[in-house]
C-alpha cells in the first residue's frame, strides 16, 4: 500500500529565502486531508474490500453444508450482518469520542472521532451494497422499500455523509472539531428514532430477518462477527494514521512559518 | 437574570424584530407558496387524491420553508442579533430556547398561512373530527424541526456555503419526524384514526433535540467569527 | 477595589495549526486603562474575544472582573462592556430600540432615561429613532460605545474603538475612557493608534506573534515602538 501522503504539498512549502510571503497563512492545505483527496480513500476502500472478500472466502469454507446447498448468495449475510454490527459500534464510538472532544477539546480524541466517522461511513456503504445484493437475490429487486434495515442504513448513510461533508467544509475552521462532534452526537441520537419511524410508518412488509437458525449457521456467523470488527479496527487505525500524518504535516508547516516570523 | 426572564426577553425581541421587517415570515411564506404550487403542478393536484401523498406534499413544503426560517434566525456570521445576544449575561441555553420558540412561532405562522392555499389548490377539506389531533401532530413536528434547525443553523450560518450544508445536515435527521408527521397527517386527512404512534414518535423527537440543543448549544455558539 | 480586573496566566489559543496566542501572562488593574498594541495578526482581537467570553482559551487561567472563565461566563458578561468591529445592534430596529433590547437583556434600571442620556452624550439624539442600517461608519462606532456603556460595566473591552470616528468622536472616546477609569473602572483598549494609547492608557502591552513583547508604562512602550520604527 503506497498511497500518497500529501505532506509535500507544494503550496504549503516555505517560500524561498529572502522572499517573505504576503500572507504567511496563505496556501492551500486542503490536500492534507485524506477525504479531500480521493486517491488514498479509494485505495483504502479497495484494501478493505479485498480483505473482506478473503474473509468471506475463509468463512464460506467453514459454512455448513446446508447453507452451501442454498447457494452462495446466502453467504452475503456473513458480510452483511457483521458489517452492520460493526457500523453501529463505530457510530456509537464516534459519538462517544465527540463527547470527549466537547468536554476536553482534546485534538487526539478529535482525530479519533473523525477517523471513526469516516470508517463508519465506509462500513455503511458496504452494508448498503451487500444489503442490496441480498435484496436482489431474495426478493428480486435491488432497492427494496419493504426492507426496514436497508432503509435505516440508507438514512444513516445520508447522515454520516453529512458528517464527512461537515468535516471537509470546515477543514480550515477552528470550530471544526466541535461542530463535527455535535453532529456526530445528533446523528447517533437520531438512529433509534429512525429505526422506530421506519418500523412504524414505513411500508415495511418483510420480516427483518430471514435467518435459518441451525447451530452451524449461528456458529459461523459468530466467527464472522468476532473477526469482522477486529479487521475494521485495523482499517480505522489506517484512516486515523492518515489523519495524524496530515495534522503533523500542518503543525510542522505552522512551526516553520512561526520561525520565519520570529526571525523577521 | 433568571433563565425564564432571559428566555422571554429573547423571544420578545426576536418577534419584535420580525414584526418590524417581516423578512423571515415573508421569505418563508413565499417559499411555501412557490413550492406548493410547483408540487401541485408536478403531481397533478386533480389526481392526487391519496391523502398520504397530499400530506407528503404539505410537509415537503413546510420543511423547505422552515429551513429558510432556521437559516434566517442566524443570518450570516455577522448577525448583529446573534452576537449581541451572545454578549448578554444570559445562559446560552436560554438563547437556544428563546430562538427555538421564536422560530417555532414563525414556522407555525407560515404553516397556518399556507393551509388555505393547500386546501384550494388540492380542493381538499379538513375533516373536523380529527382537527385537534391534526393540530397537535403538526405543532409537535414543527417544534422539533425548529429545535433541530436552530441547533444546526447556529453552526452552519457562519460557514461559507452554510445554507446548502444546513439542508444536507438537517434533512436526514428530520426523517423520523417527517415520517411520523406525514403518516399522521395523511391518516387524519383521510378520516382515519392514526392512533398514538405519530404523536409518540414526534414527542420523542422533540425531547431528544430540545435536550440536545439545551446541552450542546453552548459549544455551537462559541467562537463565532 | 484591589482584585485585578483581568488576570491572565499563560493564556494560549490556537486556530488549527496556527498559534494565535502563545502563553500570555498579565494583569489589568481597576481604575487603570491597559492598552494592547501590536501589528495586524498579532492576536489582539483574539485576546479581546476571549476576555469577552465569545471565545475560549485552549490553555491558561483567566479571571475577568473577579470571576473565573470559562466557568462564570454569565457573571462576567454582566460586568463587561464590549466594543467589537461590528456595532452588534439589529440593523432593522432603531438605535433606541436596539439599545432598549440590550438594556432588557442586561436588566438596566430605568432604561429610557439611560438611553436618552447616552444618545445625548454621543451626539446621536437626533437620529436615535432611525434604523441602525442607515448609520454611517462613525455613527455606528458611537452607537457601539453607547451600547457598551449602557449597563455601567466595571470593565470596558474595546477593539479599535477609534475606527471611523472623527476628531470630536475621538475626543469623546478619550474622555469616556478616562472618566470610566476615574470612577474606578478598568479598560482594556486594543488599538494600533499610538495617539490613543498616549491619551488614555496607563500601561501598555505590546503583542508580537501572540507573545508579549513589552509590558510597561504606556509612555515607555510608546517610546520603544516609535524608536523601533525610526531605527
Ligand atoms: N477564526 C479564525 N480562524 C483562523 N485563524 C484565525 C481566526 N481568527 C484569528 N485567526 C488568526 O489568529 C491570528 C491573530 O488574529 P487577530 O487576533 O485577529 O489579530 P489582530 O486583531 O491583532 O490583528 C492571525 O494569524 C489570524 O489569522
Ligand atoms: Mg483585530
């Protein structure tokens, strides 16, 4: 994995000696954020997906004979369910990190919250994708208005897309950490309301689960569920380290600028 | 100054300012009128006799017009009204409650103004039996919308491109309230009994975001530049 | 009155990677005017907004008007009068109404008389029933001073208050600051106008890139700055 780290953004380079810049704070540091530059993000997604595919392969070989006979489409559940569970876990952690940010102003927890939110968004996309594949095989349509869980994750996706857009729009704003934390909390608080709204007022007609409960399936699923979050914690670390690297680069640049100012 | 006095002072002066210029109400009413007209044209009002669709159109109108109102409550980072209030010796929470209530009053006025237009365009009538329920469901939804709008707009209004951002952030969060309000309104318009669920969900929505605003507004209001 | 009007210990504030304030330690005494001078971008406005509770320091200890921040911010806001670059009066309301709004928020006793007195003193009486949006820059600055003085604050926090003022307005400003200090009040005057410092201030802080470069009697700091500029 060799994604561009964006530390050597040319606009952020110190100006040549003897030529002080008009505004020492000029210069676009946008490229320092992974979400702003799509390449590392896409690379990230690819790695994640490959990892999941491999996992699924592994799990499929463990799957009980009964399931294999139904067809591999059922195996998508082994992606879908653990991904959904990890996703909700990440939503929760993102809001908790946000509360710490509001209470302490800690930049460390801000970065954690940011990385958790972005990873949750990626998970959310996978949940939606696998949910749609499952819907296609089970009910014959890609988008099933009658599947309450699919609708809930779609609303969550819109909210966390908003979260990442807020992070991005406030890139250079000193209030970014606080505002993102607030929205992360608001989004989490809304999830139970979304759940009940869709359950009560949606056009849902299918039962939420069509799981076959044999001991083997439950066992396989629980293996998947214990491995999946660990894998996604690794992905989270990767996103987090990207953000940390970008922040370090900014701090170094700011220090250089300050040195220049002090020398002048 | 006690919280209650601070709250009522905020409401009183927000309303006084609005009465002077009526700019927020006018902007909201105009938005409501345009949206309602275009929508009734788009879906062919003569054939939209499903009460749920009618209710949906009404709520889309109110949400879009309400977002205009929420934005206006915190117009621009250089909003003298807001910064002046931030320097007053009142708790931030009082400012949140006052702003929420004044926004609620404006959106309610806008909604009330748009109902006759809606009834005329769709040749609809409100069954008198469920009128109290209809009002209760609508008011609960508008209150929750106002609270959420004030909390989010206090952040986005001082950001460039904030009005677009506000809608992106607000609409998905509003979904539960919209679903409940549309279902409740639709059933009442169709002469059915919606039961307790829409009102219960709206109440939960209101309590959630009034509580969130009460606790978080302090952070949202700080460091306006 | 012996407690300092402002007591700052190691005040720091950063905007992202940029450090706007880097550990400021100073006091402002009651009955004195403290001037804060420095180049554009040296952190003067940032400091003033923190003192005015509109912003929060990342580190350091701060008490304003004898109350610690950020804990007792409501009590602090009751005791300070603030002038920022915006007049902070609703532009659709008349000056008298806008001042009335602030008087209500501050719980000023007999507000009508107080507003009439201030408008008279700042030469705004003939225009006090006009909407604030029709005011000129200098009139807005006078209106902002009225607003800041309305509730007879203990501490004045002024950010470039002489901006846009004509000669008579400037003289009025100097006189107000001196009268306020003579009554035992304190003032923090942010300005790049050394004339104002000479006319009003007892002490001056020179900020440079968010640090205190010089802190001493106003006359000494002015001399050093003028000398530095000449050299
Ligand atoms: N809202 C803000 N966002 C980012 N940087 C800011 C913000 N406000 C001030 N700064 C930075 O802080 C430094 C000090 O600014 P300021 O206190 O306004 O200076 P002064 O009032 O002395 O001219 C400047 O480098 C400025 O760019
Ligand atoms: Mg300034």
